[in-house]
């Protein structure tokens, strides 16, 4: 299946980008997959900030809006993360984290949750500092949840709310429904730039 995806997308020239693949035979979870891809995410081994977007979402988020945030994160002495949060979908009504008015993220039910904080769902769009993953041995299966919790506890996790179109595509039926909905849309005006991620 992976070889078919590689063959279909090529090296990215027709999209105006350069694409590379970090292949592995067994599931590594998100943090483990990032650690495996570290050589592709660093510039000559130097740490920096990168954007990670799940391949099974569709959205119209403008990723360019994250550029100032990425630059600010890169200048921090401590590694930070910044998550794009969305309103809670029907399949996840309780949300993942609480977003405060100042952009800080908190764990639901924690004593530090400020008044007025809003529980939201992580939209699987995040900025991360590569320093967060340096300790992970390449090829090891590691989940992201402990990293989210540690960053929130340290006060180095921020977020923003996105209220535009965001769809989680978890099944073939959901993909078919999304394809049908998109096919019914009027075409975009000439020169319009889409900002969707779809896998």
C-alpha cells in the first residue's frame, strides 16, 4: 500500500514541494514515528520547529498562519508545542484539553484550569520542537500522550481554536461521504489556494 502511495504522489514536483517518505514496517505511534523521521525534520542535525498534520483529516485551515508562531517557538530556550484545537465533534464530546483565554492548554479536571477555559478537541495539527523527541530511540514505539501531558504541566503547551471546516476521515464510509460533499461544491474561483490536508 505504501509503495502505491509513493508512486501516485511522486517526489512532489507537480505540487511545488519536495516529498520524502519515512517508511517503517510496524506501527510506531505518533512520537515513535516522529523520532523515526527525525533525519527528515532537522537541518543538518540542527534542531528546529516542524508542523505535523494527520493524514486522515480534511480541513480548510490556513497553515501559513502558523509561521509567526513557529518562529517564536524556535527562539525559545525550552522546547514548546502549539496545537490547533477544534470544537468537539459528536464522536468526542468531552474534548481533549482545555484552552484558556491566554492560549495556554490545561488538562480537563486539573486544579490549574482557569475560569472560562473551553474544552476542545485536538485537531491533529500541531507545531513541535524537535528537541522534544531527541531521547526516543529510532524504531521504538512511543505514544504522544505523555509528551502532551508533560508540556502542559511545564506550561510549554499552547493552543488556538479553529472554527472552520474540519473533518476526521476514519472509515471508508466517511471518506465516501466527504468525497460526495466535496463533489457537490461549486468550483473554487481562479487563483484560490486550498489549505486542506487529506490522506
